C-alpha cells in the first residue's frame, strides 16, 4: 500500500497508525515545540528536532524522549480532566446533601412549631378554664 493522498508518514505516531493528516503533523510540531520549551530543550537541540520533523527523519533518542514526554503530558491531561469531573460531581453531591439537610431541618422545625402552637393553645384553654372556676 502506498501513501494515501493528503497524508504523510511521521517518525512517530500515536497508536499503531503509520500515516496521519497533514493538519495533525502541524499540531504535533506545535505541541512538540511547546513540550521542548517546557522541559528545557532549546538552541541546537530544538533546531535539530525541528529539522528532523521538517525532513521527516527522527533524531533518535530526542525523538523517543519527546514522544515519552508527549505521552506523559497526554496522560496527565487526561488525569486532570478526570479530576475536574470528579470535583464537579462532588460539588453537585454536596449541594444536593445541603439542600436535603436544610429541607429536613425545615420539616423538623415546622413540625415542632405546630406541636408548640397546639400545646400553647391547650395550655391557654386550660388556664382560662381555671380562671373561670376560681371566679
């Protein structure tokens, strides 16, 4: 099988693919430059990496190292996204619990208020009855 139209081979590719769209290559180069700056590759090392990418040849250990950094970065990004989702779910559960607790408290308060009012009315009626008898 020859190369597909619009696709070019890369020195390394995620998963087991051997060809990717040109736009992916451009994104990969940008990401590799960002990773290289982030992890301290600069000067001739960075030029060699860019030269290797533009020529389609890998620079051995640097390529493997950048690939490992890319993989590590992607894994950490996924982990961050998972943690963000967990935080949001926890916030939602907490809000729901707060609402349930406040509703329970209000229900308890209302029932106690009703009981107090009925006892007060009963007491006032008894007191009024006693006052009538004493007159």
